[in-house]
């Protein structure tokens, strides 16, 4: 079996697990924004109910959503603009002429299921991100968008002190969260220990670290990796900091000595991606 088929098989199994959970989940969520709706339709990880669209004429992008939904057999309902606006939640921003009614985004239960979802990546190539106390859905959505772009395999959130996978978070991720396996854990330190027992090394962005990101030897960033990001201001909790193998400081050259957590995540994840690409092509390192 080829690596691509193995990956597809594992994704199918993960999606079957998620579908079993979707069947027991209640409530309807309303997704706004063309990118979010398109990715939710393409990923098909939610239960999908119907697509509401403004009256014709439709632009090319909206017509593309309608065609995609109808091709899946999803009901498409022409809906007055005033009614669409009534469905908006505070902070939703511009509706862009469409609302997708769908079930909640499914989540995996713990480290074991997340590891199973990433088996297709192969041992030594798995990358996860763990968030410690990052509660702003805009930040979590921004991190999810970076993770998808950088090829990260999954996200771990705590059951407390982390936001739900809400429509606002989906919009902040530009739809990336629709594709990203997300696991919830009760105890973050225990989850990190489980990951380490599975062969993962744990690195973290820590402004108090003595080691500069760009000075860290390549050999310490090889293999399966977990990247831990803490909340802005509070940073990593002491117990979580104690579970880190390699704390890393992102160098600052300006007058402000901190980065937004999503920006810090982007710097760190893309440096990991750069090094992995260099190693795979036999470059220096």
C-alpha cells in the first residue's frame, strides 16, 4: 500500500470516529464567510444541514458555493438579506451573502486518537501544537491557519481555559480549522508525558529561555515534535514548563519585547518547516 493510500485510510478512520460523535451532538451552528463555508463543505467533517444564500443575482464566488452544495445534495435556500442579517452573531462581520447551517465541529478524545490520526505522516514526521491557556478564539483561529499552512498534523487544547471550536474561531482561521484534527485533554502535563512516551520531543516558545531559536542545533529539532505555545502575558504555567525538553527564545531586535501568540507560532513553525525541508533535500544543517 502506498503512503498516500495509508494516509487516506487513516483519515477515513478518523472521520468515521468523528461522524459517530457528530450523530450524538445537538445544536446548529451558523457559519459565515465564503472561505469558511467553502472549507466546511469541502472537508465534510461536520453534519451539514442547508446553505442559505441571498437572492439572485449571485457573484461568481457565491455561485461556486451554491454549485458545491448542490453537488453534494445539500439543500440551498434563497433567503432575504434581512433574514440573513438576523442570523448573524455579534462580531460576525460581513455575512458575504451566505450562511451555512451545520453541526458542531467534531473533536478527538485525547492523545491516543490524535496520534492515530497522524499515522499517515510516518514516525519521525509528526508535528503537533499544544496551547496552554490561549483562550482568545481569534488567536486560536490564527494559529490554526498557520498550522494548516505549515503542514502540522494536529492541535491539542485543554478542556478548560481554551475556547470552543465556534463559528467565530472557524472564521478567524479562514476555514483551516475545518481540516485540522483537534483533541481535547483534561491534564496538559499528563498529555505531554504521553506524547513523550510515544517518542515525541517537546519544544516551546519561551521568552525566558537561554537558547535562541536560530542557534538551536538541527539535531534537536528532528523527529516527532510537539510545539507548546503559552498565553500572552502569562506565558507557560510552571508545571507545563517543567515538561518541556527544549525551551526556545525567539530573538527580538526592536523596542517591543513580545509577539502575539499566533505570530510567535508562525515564526517557530515555519523555522521547523524550513529546517525539515533543508534536511530532506540534503542541505546544510
